[in-house]
C-alpha cells in the first residue's frame, strides 16, 4: 500500500474522475458513507452525534456522514463553520457551482433528505456558543473541519479567533471547545490542523482525535505522525489502483503480512519451512541467543539450531526442547573464537544441517575475537543472513565491508548501532531517518531495518516500507533479539520474497507487542511476552468487517 503526499492524493482523485469515469461526487458519497459506517460500528452506543464541518471538501465528507448517520436513526447536529452560500455557491453562477463541486451537492442533499438534522451555522462568537451547547450533549464528535488541503499551522492560541469571522480563526476557537468535551472524536481524513505531508511525530495546534478515517491510501502524516492513541483506518472509496501513483518510494509495511496468512500445504514437513542457525552468545549473555531462537521457532521456521559458546549450551538449550544446539569453542572471556571458522567446523555444520538462514549477533559481545569472528562470518558465509547487535558493532568504522550484492543481507540496527555504522551521531541519524536508510541500503545493497519510532525497512532498490505496529512497552531489553529471530524465520519460509518477508516480520513483531500490551500493561511487558502473542499477530487481519484497513490500532479481528 503506497504512502501518498497530499498532491498525489489530489492527482489520484482527478485521475479517478477524468480517466476512469468515477465522478468526484461519488468519491465524496463513498467517503462520507465510510465515516458513518465506521462510527456506527465502533461507537454503536452513541445516540447523539455532532459533525463539525468546514466549507471545503473535508466538510463535504462530514455532511455526507451526517446524512448517513441520520438515516441509521442517530440524532445528528451539524456545526458549519462559515455561511451556507460559501459552501453551496451562488445558484445564479453555474461556474461557481462547478468549482465548489461535490460539497455543494452534499449540503443540498442533507437539507432535502435529512431535514431532521439540526444545522448550526457559525460565523461569530454567538454561533460558537450555540455550537458549544450542541457539543456538550454529544456522545460523539466528527471532525470534518480541515482536511488534506489545509496549509498549517493553526495558531496555538485563541487570539486569532477574535480578529474576524475567517475560517482559520473560527477553527481555532472550535478546537478549544472540542478540547473541553469528553466525547470521543473521529477525525475525517486528518485531525484538523495537521499537515498531511508532515513526517513529524506531533503537530502543535491540531485537534485531538480518538480515531482517524482516511481514504484510498495513507498520507505521510498517517504513518509518521502520532495522530491519535486510537485507530487510523483507510477506506477504499472507488479509486482504482491504476489511478494511484507515488514518487516517494514509501509504502506501508503491514500490507506485506498477507504472505503469512496463506494456509500451509496439508502435505507439509519441517524441511519446507527452512532451518535457521542462530550464532551468538558469550559468557553471561545466554539470554539473547535463546530469545532469538525461540522467536524463530514461534514464527514458523521448520528447524532452529543455536550455535553458542560451549559454556552456555545448557542454559540456551533449556529454553525449548525443540531447539537443537551446536557448541562453539570459546576464549577465556567466554567469547566465540575465530578458530570455529578457521577449522571449517561451523561451515560443515551448516552444510550437514542444510541451514537456509543465519542470524548472527545476539549476545555475541565485543570481547576477545568476537568482532573479528563476526566480520569473517559475514565475509565467508553467503547464506541469507540477518546481522544484529554486536555483529553490527563489529563493523563500526568498517561499513564498507558490508556488501550485500548478489546475496541476501539484512541488517537490523537501532539508532545507536546505525550511528556507529554510518560514522555519525544518533541525533544525525534521527534527523533524516528515511534519507539515511535509503542511502545506506542502496549503497551497500542490503535490506536495512532501522528500528525506532516507525521502524523503516529500506531495500536495495531504494524502496522503503514504514511500520506502524508496536508500542512503548517494547522498549525493553531483548526486543531486538526477538525481532532478529522473527526476521530469520520469515526469510526461511519465504526465500523468494525477501522484501515482503522482512516487512511482514517487522510488522508481526510490533503487532505481537500490541497484543501483549493490551493483555497486560505497557510497564510490565517483557520481550518474551511478545513471543507468546505471536499467535495473535499471525491470526490478526488488518481489514475490519467494513472492509477498512487498520494501519494503526487493533481491530480485534482474527481469522
């Protein structure tokens, strides 16, 4: 699923009308109906709904939603910011009617087909007082004031609202009334005041929102912004896929989960789903390779072998009886010795066990010969490989040695590891995550999983998937080790679809964390709790009963 700019979304709407014959009025009708349907499903107990409408197309969507809710028996009031003639145009001037387009028809149809809907027009402070009276008794608010076409910012203070009847000033005043209410708020397209093209996490001056319903495709703000603590859903409203084009090379990672939803062949055997080799660990760090191994097993790999220093074999083996073990020679500091490669023993092991994917680095440490071992392992072993943790740190200042051309090489750094790889500060990494991830992935021909708020999966061809699952509960030691195991397992199962395998793994990891936080509390969730909720993640479907795609939040639909 592509991620669009506001200009690209506008172009998609125009192409839909001009090239595919779907009128803009139909798109607005479908958008408004989608909003009404979402509200009826999610807020079925709401008896009184107030729809806040601007005089633009976003307001038109709100007017259609108001009509749909009224038809379903809900008591609806509409608060319209601006005069009615500013919405529907002057009937004596057909050219003005055509320019205003579908929103004019939406207001006419509301008047004609739902006369019971109370319409409050707000052009001054008196109108705001009337609006407040309606809002105070509402069970649900719908924010259709400002949409994708709005150019921020909305002032953070109400002072501008007193300078005249302009929409921006009224919108600021109305924002304060919304903030004072306890009713949930469903935003149409975007919370009013948010820049659709912003990649910032927050937006000063934007309306609060408890859910967001957008259309056709997500925009930048939907995937990068923290628009709401509730769901963000995308509704299809009639634009064919051929009408949608994106120049950013960005897409939503959650769409790739579809590869994990195909049922397995009834005549299956363990060899069909790959054999993952986890290489890592040192004295005192048996937990990391153990967590990676268990995650790989839970994520569907047919077989998993953990190759760890001899002194921690028993500790790692104890986490799961299904796990196979290989003891590696270690130095006095408990770190893996280079001789494990020099003797050819580890490579023979991979051949004999038909290893299909290697996961290198969990718990490896940088002591003794561990870093040299990691560099030599990457250079000599050409199997599909996931490189994480101290195996990444082994390449600090030596990133040129990470060359994925002609092979599958997946790196999973957090911002600190990325900074060491790229020779910059963490602040510099965070300043341009998309640009840095794309540059590193294309130059080194690797798949780069840059972890953090909205983890990025950057591919060798420059395409980037943005992940929207996950939550602060996952900010715990071991989360990265779990992710490494899931990525390795998905690569083992889908060796011919590397991009989607990695994207699905990242999304599933965050999704399992979301289920864990829902079942427990974000303070108490452990990394291993996410493994226990992988089943929920695999069974989850991103589309709800109404056909909407949930890009943020849990729709609680299982297969």
